[in-house]
């Protein structure tokens, strides 16, 4: 089943920008996923197993090193924002 996930990551440290950039880059390494970023969030599209496994692996790495908040919205199918 295909899903769409909108993610906002909030690392609770001074080096938050690099943590976010690394998180996005690592999610992009999964070639089965489509990843779209903007100034407020990252959208990930793909099969539920692939999406959730990638997010879990990356958050496990982050949580092993620091505190962070991850906010996710999920929906079934490819729910892409239309360009206005």
C-alpha cells in the first residue's frame, strides 16, 4: 500500500540544521521513496514498509545521540500538494 508522510523534525540542540539535513539525505538514499522538501517539512511517498522502515532507522540513530521531536502526518495514497 502506498502512503504519504509529512515530517517535521525538531532536534533539541544547537546543531539542529545539520541533523535535519542528514536525516533528509539519509531518507533520500532509499531509491524506492520519493522525497520532497520545503521550508517547513519533508514529504515522503512510497510503500508503507519502505517509508516506515526508513523513518524508524533514521530516528533510531538520532535518538541514540540526542533529544528530538518528530511530527508526522500520514495518509493513504500519494497526497501531493498542488502548485498554486
